[in-house]
């Protein structure tokens, strides 16, 4: 399996393409936007430069990695010669189902179809294809070139052979794959999102402020990043979407999103990507500054 197609040139897609290309796979990075593809290549090049500077790879490794990546806006054409397709498009179920119907029709019969979804049912996605045994989840963590974990999610119909192939391939990428079964949130987000939601509830109920909540978790539980800062990093809209999947999937009120989170997403305060969430983000600054909305623990 040497020909890899990655769908989506955003943060996750370009990171996945980077990692496969760095391990000598031929990667076709696909997006509907030529501009997005250009930005993705620039990001990959910049990240490789950082690795060269840190002496993790050589300049020759960088050149070889970039030469392994081609870009395309034609999904059918790219999928036609794929051994593995990894979908990393926006976390929208209707979009993902549409993409899987398309790649199922275009890809060779023996190609494995994977999704980087963080919460959407693999079984539901697989049911849209004629090859449910060859559909699997490959949930990479952000930033992909740095984080070691790949959560490998078996749909209800995913075969043992496909699971073993993806586990072995993940190890070949220098990752540590962990096999889980297909239930809402899988493992990573089933545990992480309720913790983030509870942190937001603690802020909402004025138990403590943003900085205090994150400090307790960083210093008391040895988390490298507090839950509110992590929520900003993930994107509050993504957190809300995953919590809704958990709430709908289990029907348990413990997964109900905090009203503060709902309000912030509705108002467009989504974290780092919009410049403000629980913290305020200034371009070029690494200083962590609590949003003025929460500096006095008053929820405005």
C-alpha cells in the first residue's frame, strides 16, 4: 500500500499528508480549493523547516518529503489509483457521507477507505458504501506530525484484515495505534469532552475563573494544557458538535453541552481560530491572556 489519498487540506489533512509523505508514501492531497492546497503545502514546508532546524530531519529529507506530495482538485481522478483514502474534511456528517459515496464509486475495489472523524459513527459512514468491511476510522491527533496516538476505530462490519493493516501502517508512520470499537465519541472524546464540558460548567457556575480552572488541571493532574485552553485549541464549535453526538448517541443528560458553550459558539467566539474564546489570541504573541469577558468571572 503505497498510494495514499488525503481528502481535505486543512489543519488535520495537511498534517496527515505530511506524515505519510515523510515515511515515503506517495500522497495525493485533495481539496476543492486550489488556494487551500497552496496554503497546505506552505504549512507542510514550514513545519519541515522547523524539523530541519531542530535537527530531527535533514534538508534532503525535507526535499524528499515534499516530492512525495502532489495536489489535486479532482477527487475521482485521485481516488482511481488509491490504496488507502483518508478523509479529513470538515466534521459534518452530510458532507462525509457524500464524500464516502463518491470515493466508494471511484476507488479500486481493494482500496481501504478511512476517516479522520473524531466522533461520527464509522458504521454509519460504512453503510453508505458497497465495502463496509473496508471502512475504518483513523483518528489522528493535532498536531499530527507531533502527536503519537492514532485512534483506530472499527466499524461494526470492519474486517480483521483491514484493522490489522491499518494498525501496522500506523506503526510504520511512527505512531502508536490504539484499537477501539465504534460507539459515540470512541474513547478519546468520550472521556475528554465531558471533562471540557465540566470545566465550562465550573466557569459558568462561578466555581472558579478560567486561569484557576486550567491551573488546577495543569499542576494538580499534570495536564500539559488546561481544559479551557485545550477547548480553544480544538475549537469550541468542534467541542459542541462532539458533545451533541455524545448526547444524541447515548441519550444521557450528562453529555448535554453547557449553555455557556452554546452561547459562545452561537456568537462566533470559537477559540484560537477566531482570535477569542476563553482566552484572547493576538497574532505573533505566545502570551496566554484570559478573555476580558471572564477576567472578573462574570459571564457576559
